[in-house]
C-alpha cells in the first residue's frame, strides 16, 4: 500500500506549482538544433521533441502511440527503430532540414546504418530516415524517463504509424489523381451518351 507521507506531499506540491506557474510546452526556436527522446515498450512507443536552451531542455511536443498486434511481435531493436520513425513522422514539420539529436536507449541503432544484412523492414526504415540530419545518442530508459513513461501509455489511435517512403506517398497521390481524372472523363462520356440517347433507350436495352 502507498503511504502518502511528507515526501509524497512535497512532490505533489512541486508538480502542482509547476503546472500552474510555467508553460509545459514552448514554441520552437528555429535557430537552435532539435532533440528528440524516444523509447519503446512491449505495446507502445513514446517521443518528446525539445530544444536545449542554457543547458535546459525546453519541451515542444509530447507524443505516443499504441502498437498494433503485428508490431508488438517485433524484436526490441525493431521497436526502438520504429519509435524513431514514429517521432520523425510526428515531428516532421519541425525537424526537416534541421540538425536533430535523437536520444534512445538502444545502442544498436547507431550501427544499423552500416549493417548490410539487416531485415528488409529495418532497411526500409533506415532509408526513410535518410531524409533527416540525425545524430543518434544512446540514452538508457532510466535517464530517458519522460519518453519511457509515454511508451507505456495505451492510447487507441485509428491511424497507424506512417512508415512509408516519401516517393511512395507521391506515387499514391499520383495514382489517386489519375483515378479522379479517369472518373471525371467517364462521367463526361456517360453524360454525352445520355444526351444523345432517346428517352426509350433504357427500355430497348432491357428488352
């Protein structure tokens, strides 16, 4: 049983004061590099976007996502890399074109870029991350407490983690646009046919 002693009360008062007196998230300073703290648990991933000002981390964005059934069966390295992919997709509008330091608690990620016999899924994600100027720094979960906590939250989301390459997104948009154009052309042809056809054409076709 939890005993709410004086130390717990003091911690509660400090948290209450922090929530009431200072902003939890702050606007980005575009001249400074960004830092991302990532972590993954058995069932979720979490990430924090921030910038270091006077050696103090100013948080800009918190994010987390629950893994689907297939993702929960990934190996630890895959989950940690998926957390980075999730963070870069979530924070893309902030970090694209900027220097980004990624803190994660799996040192193996630093060596995946030079590994030629990795799984196709990992190679796909590595190619996806090539778009960004990343520096991966190993940071244990005990030192990465906020991201570690976010990775243990179960939050139901309708949208899956986006791990598709930008070229594939552009290709999908192109195919979608071609589909709309084709549909419009077919509707125009049908409209012309309807104008030219006599009123009894449908009955004749039926008979």
